[in-house]
């Protein structure tokens, strides 16, 4: 039997936002979560994907999933770090 990954505690759709608001909204949402909680984020490829991934890791969070969702939309799964 395969163990099912835990469900995200929250989902954030920032596909219509541009940098730097993509990370600002992600950071604010992570601040509402407990350490270890998962946040599912939908965002566009390119600058938003690169910046949110890098900035989250710099803030002490872990990007544990990254996959193309639909066209140029990506799905990130971020584990909230201890410092949130």
C-alpha cells in the first residue's frame, strides 16, 4: 500500500499576480500556517516561479513539490519552516 502524501493546509492562487506581489502574498499566507504545514501555490512559470521558490527557501521554508499544472501554470508545495 502506497502512503498518500498529506493534504495541504491551504491553497494560494497567484497566477494573475506579478513580482514582487507573488512572493509577498505567499509569505503572508505562510505566516498564517504552523511549522510543518503544507501550502499549495499555483503560479506562472518564469520570474514568479523562480522568485517564489528561491525566496521561500531563503526564508527557511522547503519547496517539497514542483510540477507543471496546466500550460505555463505551475503547482508548488511548500512546507512551512520553523521561523514562520
